[in-house]
C-alpha cells in the first residue's frame, strides 16, 4: 500500500516526529510505502510529491517545523476539489492519505472522506484546542518557550520596576496562557474563556506593584475585555476565513500604564512559540501518533483521527474531533486565579 502524508496549517514542533513514526512503523512492520505532499493541501492539489524513505526521515524527530513544508491552502478552491485530488492520488498510485493538521485541515479531510477518499487524521495544534484529544503535540513545546520568555521578561521588569505584558498564542482558548502563566508566576492571566474587566486587571497589577513586585500580565491572543464584543485582529482572514489574531497585548499595555502610573511594556511572543526543537514529551507523543496512524491505515479506519486519552492512543471520528472546542474549564482558571495580584 502506498500512502501520502501531508502537513497542513501552521507549523508545529513535533511534525517531523509524526512523519518519522509513521514511516518507520509503516515500512518496517506493515510493508507500506510513503510519499510526502509538499506544502500541505497545495501539494495534494498540484500533485507535488517527494519520496519518504528511511533516508529522508533519519534524524528528523529533533527538528522543528516540517520537512514537507506547509501552507494554509484550501483544497476546494481554485484548481482543487474532490475530483482533482482523486486524480492525483490515482496518478501517483497513492491508496490513502495521512493528514496531519488542526481544525481546518481535519475539516477538509472529513469533506474528502465523505466523498469517498481514504484518509486518516493526526491532530496538530500548539493551541491544544481539539476536544477529542487530551493533548496535542506542540503544546508542551509552546508552553516551555513561553515560560522561558516570561522568565526573561521578569528579570528586565524587576530591574526597571515595570509591568510586563506577555501575549501568547492560543486562538480562542487560553491553554498556553494558563500553563505558561502559572509556570512563570504571572500576577494576572487573561484568557478568552474569562471576560475580565480593566478594573480587575488594574487591581491585580497594582496589588503586585504595591508588594514591591514588577507585575507580569499574561494575555492570550484571543482575549476579549468585558467592555468589548469582538476579538482583536489586525491582519485580516486566513484561507479558511478565520481571523488572524494578535495585538491585544499592545492595546492593554498603555491602558494599564495610564490607569496605574506604572511604566508598562508589551511583548508579543508570536511565532517563536511554534519554532525550534520540540520537547521530549512532544517528540514521544508525536512519534506514538505517527505509529498509530500507520496502524489505522492497515485497519482501514478511514475518516478517523488518532488521539490521546490519558496515556493511551485511541481513534475518534472526524465528526467527534471537530465537534467541540476544548476550552479552559472554570475550575482550572479558579486554581490559577488564587495566584493573581
């Protein structure tokens, strides 16, 4: 059986480990053959493939990014569509696909599976926002990078008695903000799941400052203050019509400074959270998911995604994978809030 692998959407630490895990188990155990589609769905639509033998995947588990390249191409726009993709699969002798990606990628994979194509999914997002899996690879790395950055921000904040605002990724959930903020000892964590007033934010900042601390405020990019109704977006929409988030930290900093008199600086961590070497946890999880994807192809689990439940790898339908956004529950935020101020 010949299998095509694609990585689509935002890059993520651990993608290469998934590829390696799938190819190693597939070739060594199941007698499968692999090719990679370059640049996500673009490669599927354009028929742009590369070989994936043991030579191509040696030593890649420790590398960030993806050796296949990625894009946010919508496979149903332009020259795409079910018929075009099916033709390319037949042309290259590809029997099935492993689609590694987040919400947009899996939604496209579901639509193609519904049309009769054979696809298995692997969840990928640093945001950890897919409800059907306990954790996604890349999240642990993003949290570690954010925590390290905040540790550095605190030292310069302490030196100048400044309030430091650190904006992290997460789209419409606050998992990265919650975990990195708790790890870094933040005095306030602002997430999309909690509509927080400026009065409360200022109170937390002032309380920390009055105790002789340089306040650290962690804000998720999808945070919406309670006096506003829409998430802040300065960069338009992506290929799937979703807003590109970012910039809320720069909006909050001058308000905090004006209302407290404390010199305040904002830093947007941005894409550094997605780059670089994956943590050991992400390498292991990604490798296990890649191996499970190879097994799922053998078992004919089309239209299903491999997922982590507890410490076990399970299989869920694309419908279940896309059914709900995994948000930060109130109990988790209440735990963190004890540390604020």
